């Protein structure tokens, strides 16, 4: 009993600290946001490649080079946002970093070079690109930080709603092959909380002045993509035979466990920012 209380306290404390860092970095923006998300990008890539090298049979990914490539992609997006005069140069540098991964594999003389290249590129697509897209939204436009904050609030609220409703009323399995604990009742609870966020955002002055229908649509698609992101990470972990992706947060698992929904849902936010600027 004492151990359970202790674990719960550790989980609550680490969760509160994580929430405070995330919200403050988004609201402060600028260098604070860039530093926090740059570090998250590095830690996420490190966790991903460490997991693959340890659990994927035959994998020998060149982690330092792959992480460096992820940093270059992130930095190229930041510089593109801040210096459009050289947009072609900064975007090209990201593709050069990707090419180097494949070129270096020529000289490493490893047993499974194709697997190593595939896993390296997968890490960039799964971690570096989503964090870069979130940073793009934060930096471009006057309402970037409000959009990013609303994005995470929708994800956090829907996760909470899915957990509470699923725990109380969950009976019908949603995707038992991948995630046995997820139920359709929990899915409905998460969707309800997501749509509630959309309703609240449409009624406040702090968030972008989109219509109720727009906010409901944004919340719906972010929620759906977030659920799929959760399932994708569960599929990866089940394939590798692990419970958590790492030990980034005490009581919460790895960094990828905390951002699984956001990583897959980030393109939805990116498209939202583009569409709302056009229409």
C-alpha cells in the first residue's frame, strides 16, 4: 500500500513538472520554446534509436549521425521560419542530412545496412519531423503559440476523458490485438472531452477566433489522429516486446510514451495552420 502511494506521488509530481515545463515553454515562446522542443527532439530520437538497437534483432543504427540529422532538420525549419530569404538553402540542408545517413552506411560494413537506413529514416519521420512541424506552427503567425497550446490541451484532455470513461464504463474492446485496455467507451469519452475543448476555445478570446464548427472539426481530427498515434506506438512496443519506450518520466514511461499522440497528430495541426491562413 505504501509503495502504491509512493508511486502515485512520484507519478503526480513528474506529471505536474512536465505539464508546467510544456505550458510555460509554449506561452513564453521564442528561445524558451526552441530550447525545450530542441531538447525533446534530441531525447526522443535518442530514445527511439536506443530502443531499436536494443530490441530489434539485427539493427545497428548509427545513432549519433541519425540524431545529428534530426537536429539539422529541426534547425532548418527554425531557420526557414526566421529567414525566408534563404528558404531554399535551409530546406535543402535537411535533405542533405538525410542523404548522409545512407552514404555513411556504405562505409560502416554492417550486416543489415538496409534495415539500419530504414530505421534511421523512420526515426526522423516519427520524431524529428513532428517536432519540427510543431515548431513551425509556433513560429509562423501571431496565433502560433495559441494553436500549439490548444493542440496539446485537446490531446491531454481527450487522454484524460478516455482514461476516466474507459475505467468506469469500458466493456467493448476497440483494438484488442494492439492495445487490449482500450475500449469504445473510452474512445467516446475522449472524443467528448476533445469536442468540449473545441467548444471552450470558440468561446474565449485567448484562442484563435475560429467558428464553433471550425474548432469542433479541428478538435475531432486532432483527437482521431491522436488515437491512431497512440495505437501506432502500442504496435511498435508490442512488436519489440517492451512495456515502455524508455524511462524519461518516473511513473510515466518514456518520452515517446508521452508524445505518442502528438507525434502522429502534428501534421493535422500543421495543415490547420496552413488552411486557416488561406481561408
